C-alpha cells in the first residue's frame, strides 16, 4: 500500500496562523497536497490541502480542503513533494 494512503496516515496538527481560515488548532489526516498550484497569500506561499479533519478525541469530522503555509508542509514525512 502507498504510504500516503490508508487509515494508518498520521494526523498532523496546524496552528491557527498556519492555515486559512480557522479559530483553533486544526487536526488533519492529509490526503493530498496540490503542489502544482501554490497560492501567494499575504506575502507567503500556501498550498491547498485535502484531508480528513479529526477531533481532539480522534473522531473523524469529515473531508476538508484548506490553505496551509508551505513551510508547515515540508515537515510532513508521509506527504513529501514528488
């Protein structure tokens, strides 16, 4: 199985200032980073990310697409840039 797919993917946490638009820490099981379409927002580089939002108790909330700062995505070991 591809290490980027399946229920074993880790849940990544993103602080409020590292994603648009939220009010608290985002817990996301990253499924896909849209590396081919970076977004210049507020003088910084961001990427659209698809994933499953997870609550603080580990319950899946649902699918979500968010903008996340590029520098935060480089630390995701299971979602490296191709």
